[in-house]
């Protein structure tokens, strides 16, 4: 395993370009961050990032990815937490972000020991959208991505986004799908929007 999802290549490029065009030092939150590939792209463009994942192993891999790319990890946050737990923590601490990346697994088992409930993209994605939107600065942006088949059906992810926000967002033009995945339409869905 390389720790990189190739189907997200164009989305990572979008994040890099968005940070570059924004200028300054925007704050980017990467949930379900796995090995922090989105965070590396954002940090390489000048963002300060927060990478959230329940796995210490993958967050450590993410730190190494920062170092392999010559990025000092000191200004960046690596939080070993459930995403919803991080949302609550961020609200308590008054943390806000300019860009939030949501790329959850279709299903995660949770942990009785840690009191973390199971996660299902089909039933929990709207709540995920609501939690992310609550942490956004004005004109903040969310990248919502999934490979959950039910959410990849035409119009389904948009309905979930509107449900989570309680209104329709302003959609931004997404990058084109990666050429090497063009034959796999209906297997991936991503929407980028401002709230």
C-alpha cells in the first residue's frame, strides 16, 4: 500500500491550487485523514493543517509524509480522534477553518472501549456535513467526497449535503475526474461547495 488514493489526485491538486489562490495561511481541516495526503497538498501550498484520524499508525505515516516533502510538522496538528469528537473539541476551543475535507470510509466499526459509535456514510454523512459547516469561517469551502455506492447515485450526494446544511450551498466547479478512472463512473462522487 502506498497510502495514497489515486482517484483523489485531481482533488488534491484542487486543494493545492485553492490554497495558493487564497494566499496567506488558510486553515485546512482534513478529516478521516489516513496518511494525510490532502494535508500534505494543502501544507505544500502554504496552509496550516489539522489532520484527524482514529489511527495513530496512519497519523505517524502522515507526519513522515510531511517530512518526506520537506514540510516542517511544527505548525500542523495531528489529532488522533474520531471526527465527530474532533468537531466537538474544535467548537469548545473556538477553532475555525477555511477549508474542510470530508473523505470518510463507507463504514467504520467504531470502538466500545473508546465509546466511539460505528460510522456509516449512508446514515451519517449529513451529520458530517453539519459538523464541518459549523467550523467554517465565512465563505469557507467543503470538499465532500465518497466512494459509497448509494451516495454516488445521481443527485444523492447533493441531497445529503443540502440536508446537512439545511439549505442549498453554492457549488464550485470540481476538477475533472482522474483520466485513469474515467471508465469507473458512478464509483466516486465529490462535490466542492461554499457555505
